[in-house]
C-alpha cells in the first residue's frame, strides 16, 4: 500500500453525495459565498429539464457543482487552481505563460471532475 502525499490527502470535508441537499450543505461549508449562484443554477437546470423533458440539465448541474466543491474541499488543489487562474487573468494572451496557466486551470478542473465522476 502506498501513502498519498500529505498535500493531497488533506480534505476540508468528505466528498458529498451528488444530491441537491448534500451539494448545498457541502458548498455552504467550503464556499458559502457561492450559495446564491448555486441556487440560480439549480433553478435554471430545473427549468431547462422541464422545457426539454430531459434529466440532462440536472445531471450537468450536479457534475458542475460537485466539481466546484471538489476543488474547494481539497486545499492543495484549490491553491493550484487559484494560482493558475490568477496567472491566466493577469498575463497577456500573447505571453506563452498564459497558455501554460490556462492548461494548469483545465488540468485542475479535469482532476476534480474525474474524482467526482469516476472517470
């Protein structure tokens, strides 16, 4: 058995189930300032699901917010994501470091999404 690196093993909260109440409760603990955005997205997802007679918008909502929570609940991942995002937002798009920063943002998001979707 191999040990996880200490920086990756630290989690602020356990990974929540992908239900509205569990995601909302987790978000309240790791990024409470985003609760209004969560609620607005939830309302939009339900509206779209009703209009299109499809559960797809609801599933995408769940994956989006589980990914956001995954980033926030893992401090090392959140720090990597924020550093890359800050760089991407301050560098010129012509600067080669901008592309590297964008790639780092996407890698952090992909890592979080894979963790919550199992793939």
